């Protein structure tokens, strides 16, 4: 007689040799404590001399140093005035009053500082790691003042510019000049100034904007962040000077080659043609309307945005060399750029 013997295995036993399920816990545990809630309180002093206050705005911020430097979007704190308190709330609920160090409207970045009696958890920075298309990213912030929330997606594109990008709280400010990271990680109002990190918890960028298809509808899964390297550069400038100092040229121009102009001008198919000159600007006397700018400091100029970047990166008072085409003749000139008005 053959007797069969069966063994009932538990679910835990059956799957005991399998790997742990996919999780972003590692990256979140390394970065989430460095993301704070930023809020503004307006102070009112009624006749009875008892001050009252109300919260008028809310967003997110990122702790950049253990001694209390915090970055956020300029549009998060732009409503603050002398009767306002800017607050920063840590993940554990601790609240600090923040001092505004400086801001840069063009890139929508503001720098705050809080005084703490102990080192604060700061975001992990790895300047050697590049951001690539398809990288998985995590967005950490405070959407709709719900409290810290984490969403995930991928890097959909890099180097994004152009119209249709709307700051997350729908307040219009000067268009930024920077390249942006596009992601499909869900980012909503209140995420402004929050962190975009990779699965290792390393700083990838700062959430700043979303795509708006119309005045009352948002495109799904199209959001933007300021790249980490640009954030760090602006942070350094603001800490050092209280503002960002950019070069100013004083010209108006248009692209030679665009979607509606397929032909070349004098054999040049890429570059810009000057349409007018600020008579009081630094370029007056050196450049002229009709000049075609081919290169700046030896770097080829592809379009107007490219030129703006090259000039803006030049410190005020420095001499910038231009290769131009004037009346069909190649020539060169130099212009000492001035400081661009911060507003």
C-alpha cells in the first residue's frame, strides 16, 4: 500500500525566497525630512491692541544646509511684506520663523534662512549625477496644504522652455530664462518649491510650474522643475550678493531661422538679426540694426534665447566679443555689458 503524504505550506513560506516588493522607501527616507511647508501669515493689529493673524499662502521649501538655508519659489513668498511672517514647518511639526535672504524673479527662486539650535536635515546633493530621460523621480511637497505628500513619475524631457508654462499658484511673474525638467510626476498647487529627487533621494530639481491648457483646465501629467545645478548656482549668487547679477546688452532681435522662414540671409541659416538698439544701452555705437550676430565669445548663436543666456551669464562690466555679419561682410566687435535691471 502506498500512502501519500502532503505538506500544507503557508503563503509566507511559499514566497520566502522572493525579493522584497519594489519600493521607493529608501529614497524617501533620505530626502523627505529636508522638505518643509512654507506659509505666510499676515499680521493685523485691531483697535483693541490684540494682534491677530491669518495664513494667506502656502507652499513648499527645501533645506539646503544644516545651518538653516532654505530655497523655495519666489511666487510662494512674493505676497509677503513688512506685516507678514514667513514660516517654515518641518516634517515633524516644528515651526520656524524664516528670514528672506534674497530672490530672483527670472528663475522664480527665493532663499530663506531659519535659526535653529540644532543641525537641520538637508537635501542630498550629488553634483556628479546627471539627469536623464526616463529617470524615475519622486516629487515631495505640500499640495493643497494637505501635509507632506509624495508622488512619482519619470523625467519626460529636459531643457524645456516656452509659453504655456504656468506657475503652480497661477500668479503671473516674469518668464524664466532657464531650462526646465519636465516630469509626469503629479505636482499640484502647494508643491511649489518642493523637491524632485531620484530613487536614491538625491536632489534633482525644485518643482515650480505646470502646463496650463486654458484658463480653467490643466494638462494632465505635464509639470516642470528647475534643475538642481541651476538652483545651486542661483543659491550661491543670492547668498553672496543678495541677488543675481546678470549682463545686459540692450538690443531687440529676431531669429534668422524659424518655423516661418526657411531661407537663409547672406548664407547664414542660424543666428539672430538685430531689429533695434537701446540708444542708452551698452550695445549702442558698437552694434547696429541689421547686424547678424553669428557668435558670442567664440560660441555660435543658434537663436534669441541662446543669445540671452550667453549675455546673462556674463558679469556686468565684462567685455563680450561678437562675430557679426554687417552688409554682407564678416567683422567683429566688443561690448562691455551692463547690469540687467532685477525687475
